[in-house]
């Protein structure tokens, strides 16, 4: 019976991650296209797209704290799923830039806690069953590529002003996927209630160093996320090749997630985090040299380290280091720190790319290096604590 319950959990959690990242695969490239089709000017598009960053700072700490306090991670995740679906429908029905901004900002209050809540649920339930996170999470990476492809084909068939309804449909799938997630088991709930005292996580130097390291390494992707397609297009690469390069990076990430349970014991979370930083430094130095396409393909494989290893390391550390009763709060801190770091890096990357072109990646290499330095500090602090 236990094996059957675990199989149901893994299958439904995989479906949920596929729905969640399928939405991102549609939204990231095509929401700006829809906004432009609704006559939102470029400056206002930037403001609309910044709404989730502000919402993350407002909503995530409140939602995550309440999820921990009430021991209701799944319930809050379900509420956010249905609220987000209703919110995206409201965005689609809104007219005028300011109404669209208001509707999207409200929707972001529900969407931004979804990821840290999902990670909290997944880590608690999978850890309780001694199952690895990576092989389940990889379905989200597959779905991200699928969402890109589906939306790209749809964009050639339907009017740009109707693309929002793809996002609405994907958000409805997420809502029902959250509803299908099994209730958190009694064993996990008991573990969550076990610690008699709550720690102040922000006074834990190792925790803060790991959060800073992961946030900086992930933020080092800003130039890549924002300007790689523009750079490669200007260099003469066609859209199909650009899409293939992006897909190659995600494929490398998928391989790492699939192999998580087979990683040698040496790759404990902080070592894996520093490995991710090293991969980022190498990747961005290579990108700064404006290499030919065959070298770009090799550099894209480093996405498995710069993103994949960093992501796995942060989640593995939180799962092992954070008191179970504060798992959601810890995920909230990671989400907020990552959001602030990425927002700052995105703002800086626009200026750097405008003034220096591909050389802007040098700043991203320095950002990844700073993240690696924080990781080494965390490693030293951990050893001091252990001794």
C-alpha cells in the first residue's frame, strides 16, 4: 500500500510540475507579445512585468509564514492555484494599460507564492518517502520546452490578442493539479510539529550564506535570460537555432535532475552549490567572448551546473538544515532573496548590454563568482559548527 501511495504522489506531483512550468513556458516569451497587442506601450510593459517582483516581496512572506503556522502548505497551494486562474481570467478581460496592470498585480499576489509552496510540499513528501526530488522536478523542465513550442505554434495561428487565453487555460490546469495532490501524510505532519521552538533563520549565518550564494548564482543568468536571443539573432543565428540552444540548456538541466539520486556523497549541498558557481563563471566568461555557434552549444551544457546544480543544492540544503515546522518560511526567504537579486541583475544587465554588448556577460561571471565565495563561506561555517 505504501508503495502504491508513493507512486500516486510521484505521478501527481510530476503532473503538477508539468502544469506549473508549462505555464511559464507560455508566459515568459508571449505575455509581452499579448501586452503589445493590447496597445500597452513598451515602458508600461516593463512596469507590468515588474509587478510579480513587488508582489513576491509582499505576498510570499505572509503566505509562507501562514502555511507554516497553520500547517497548511497544500491548502494554501490550492487556494493560490484557483485564485491565480481567476486572476489571469480577469487580466484577459481587462482593457487599458492601468486596468491590466492592476489585474496582473493582484494575480501576482497569488502566483508568486506557488513555487515556494510547491517546493515545500514536494520536499516534505518526497523526503518522507526517501524519494529524490530531481527525477520528479524534471517533468517541469520538459513541460517548459513544450509550453514554448505550443505557444510558438499558437502564435502563428491565433491573433496575438488572444494569447492570454493560453495562459488562462494553463493556470486552470495548475489549479486542478494542485487539487489532485494527495493530502500531506500524518507522518510528515507530525514531523512538522515536532520542534518545540522556532529558530530565527536570519540569525543562522550558514543559512544566510547559502541563500545569498544561491541568489547571486541564479541572478548571474540575467543577461542570458534577457538578451541572449537578441545577441544571437544579431550574430546571424536563425530562430530555430536559437530555440535549439535554449532547449539544449534545459535538456542538460533535465539530465542532472534525473541523475540526482546517483550523485556521489561528496556532492553534499554546499559542495554542489560551489560547483554551480564554477559552472556559471566558466559559462559567462565563454559567452563574453562572443563565441561561434558550436562553442555556444558546449557552453549551454553548463546550464546543468549554473542553474541545475545551484537549484538542487539550495533545495537540498533547506530540506536538511531547516526545522520542518519552518520549511515554508525558509522557502519564502529563498524566493524573496532570489527575486530581489534577479531584479537588480536584470536592471543592471539592460544598461550593460546596451553599452558593452556580449561583454556584459563578464559582470555575470563576477556575480557567479561572488555567489561561489558566499558558498565557500557557508562551507567554512558549516565545518566550524560541526567541529
